[in-house]
C-alpha cells in the first residue's frame, strides 16, 4: 500500500487532476455562455436565429459526446488539448442550450406581458424578469450537466491520449501488477472524481437555497 | 482529396452492412442495459421511500457513487479490474450491459424517487387506512400516477443511455462507434465514417428526445407560472 502512496505517484496523479480540472473548467465556462445564447436564440421570434439554434442543438445533442471527440480530433485534425476543449464545448453548449430553453419556457407568459406593460423593453424583460427566475430553476439540471462534463473528460485519455486523471491512473496501473495495488488505484481515481462532483453538486445546492425558491 | 472526397463515400457505401451491424449491436445493447437500469431504478427508487433507514442509506450510496464517478472508470474496472482482482472475466457485451445499466440505474432511481414524491403523501395514508398493504398502495395507487410524471425524464434517460453505450467502443465492443473507428482507422476515411455513425445515432436519439419534450409539455400543460 505504501508503495502506491509515494510523493512521486501523488504528484503524477495531481498533474492529471489539474488537466481534468483545466479542460472541464474552460469547457464549462465557454459552454455556459454559448448555451445561454443558444437557448435565448431558440426561444426568439426571429425565425433565422431560432432555426440556426434549433438545428445546432438537435444535431449536436443527439449524437454521443465521444463521437464529437473523435470528429474534432480525427476529422478536424486538432491538437489534443484544444481538441478536448473544442469537443466538450461543442457538445455541452448544445446540452446547456436545451436546458436554458426549458428554463425560459417555464416562465409564464403573463409575466412578460406585465413587464412590457410597465415599460420594460425586450432586453430588460430578459435581464431582470426572465433570466433570474429561469436560472434558479435550471440550477439542478445545469449542475448535473457540469458533473457529466467532469466525468466524461475521462474519455480523453483513450481517444486523444491526453494525460488527465484517468490517463495518469491508467499509466500507473500499468506499472503495478499486484491485486491490492490496482484496487487502491481504482479507489483513488473513483474517490477523486467523487469528491469533485459531490462537492460541485453540494455547492450549487447551497447556492440554490440561498437564492430561494419561488 | 478532402476528408469528404467522393471515393471515400463510395468505399463507405460498399461497407454499409458493417455499419448496420454496429447499429444492431448498439440497439440491442441499449435495450438490455435499459431493462437492467429500469429494474435497478425501480428497486432503489422504492428503497428511498421505505421506513427502514439502512435501505434508504444503501439506495443513497448507490445513487451518489454511480452519478459522481465516470462511467468509463466503472467500465474499466469491470474490464481490467475484475479479472485481476477477482479472476472474473466477463465478455465485452456483458460489461457493456452491466456497466451502462448500473450507471443509468442510478439516474433512474432519482427519476422514480421524484415521481413517487410527486404523488401526495396523503394518498399513501388514505390507502393504508383503507386496509391496503404498503405494496398494494405503491403498486396500485402511487406508481400509476407517478408514471405520468416519470415518463418524460425516463425518455431523456433512455436517450442518454443510448449515447453512453458508445463507451463500449473503448473496450472494443462491436457497436456503431467502434465500427466507425476501426473501419476508418484501417483506411483513414474518417469523414464519411463519422458522418455515418452520427446519422445512425441521430435516427434513434432524435425521435426519442422529441418524444420526451412532447411528454413534458403534456405533463406540465405547456408553460407553468413560476
């Protein structure tokens, strides 16, 4: 057991963890921004905008994330880290676009009319009336999507050989052959993902509580 | 000589039966994994509702563990870990069914739990006071009503499950993804291979996703006031 928990091995895994967090964070920030734009476009009254968003969202989200990673890497010939970020942003922005659309739809039309009658313009209605309520509603689904991204970055080692957490752990498993060593390595990796994701879901549960539910 | 040159498409059309076999494999794997996930989801979902605290705890641990760790790690464990640690070697298909089934079973547990929670507790008490047993109340009163609420998220889960069966490609299961990967790895015609694979996934997932949205609108009657 002690032969696994050496400073070198831990450092090795930490470098992988940093890569996992880096790719997840960048992809999530970009996807959230693009997803919000797509969600609003999909609900807009301007037909071309609506159509573009609908086509993008439906095509991208109904094809596996893993396939998008292959496409970006092999067909578009991107370098591995950029390919990872691009593929995850491509897929997740569509997923978030759909989540945002659902959230926007859940806000009653009466509120929009009420606000418009009070002199709010379209942008103000969106900014002050719809988005804050929609955001609160979609937090749980959004967080579940965030967690999915963190988990699915584990595909990157097998497809584009990025040495993220799963990659580093797989390399280490190749160096140790005893049953308990491999078992411990699986435990470490699973626990690390678990801590990140369980933490993420609890932080956002707290945020949602503080925002209050109407 | 772009990635989508015509002769590459001709090669694809010639080998189309291979892709259809991959489609069949993905389809059957999805059906089997979904059946397992549903059984697990219903069992653990009902366990969430029982009085006996240890059962509720088991259900919680199951959901949190499988939702918060990557499917791929779970599949790797079944593929590489089990033979080494327990001397148990399963076929790739079995691993696909068990891995994807266990993983989505956790998500379906949450769907079932929310569905049961959507039916008012008073009905359970009313049923019990009328002499129904707990099982009868659940099966005959609560679940039929809960199903209406559960159907849209269940359909969404089915879509996610189908997409996630693609992980078996990483352990060489003969699904759509693996067919595209190995066929194009051999002749380098990546463009047509991934377009074909994308279309094959899309034709199953898109109608189901549309159905989920339709069911959702039916349950909520369109927009609800926030």
